[in-house]
């Protein structure tokens, strides 16, 4: 079972969309296709490996950012609920 943070990060929670808008995704894929068309042989394989690595790195960083934001929000909530000092 995925954590709520993973679900939020991947846009799998209802009413939360973290997907790229269609026009931006199409533009990105258009550039990818143009660059790939210029390459041959081993260059194409290396470019695909690079693109996969970058995508995994961004996914990792986004998950870390969501985790940090969730933890920070939770700690702020605990601080606000702390009434011992009042």
C-alpha cells in the first residue's frame, strides 16, 4: 500500500492533479522526438538512459519535497496545538 505522500506526489488522490497540462507534455515530447531523430546507434541508447535517469531523479526529488512539506505542516500543526505555554 502506498503512503498518502506517495499518492499525492503521483497525482493519485482524488481532486488533486499533478500531471503536466496536455500542451506542455506535447511540447516536451515534440522536442524529445526531434532530438532523438538527430541521433543514431549508441547515441540513441545513451540518450534514452539519460532521460530515464533524469526522470527517476526528478521523481525522487518531488517525493522528498512532498515528504518534507508534509512533515513541516505536521510539526506546525503540533506547535499550534501546544497549549502548555498559554
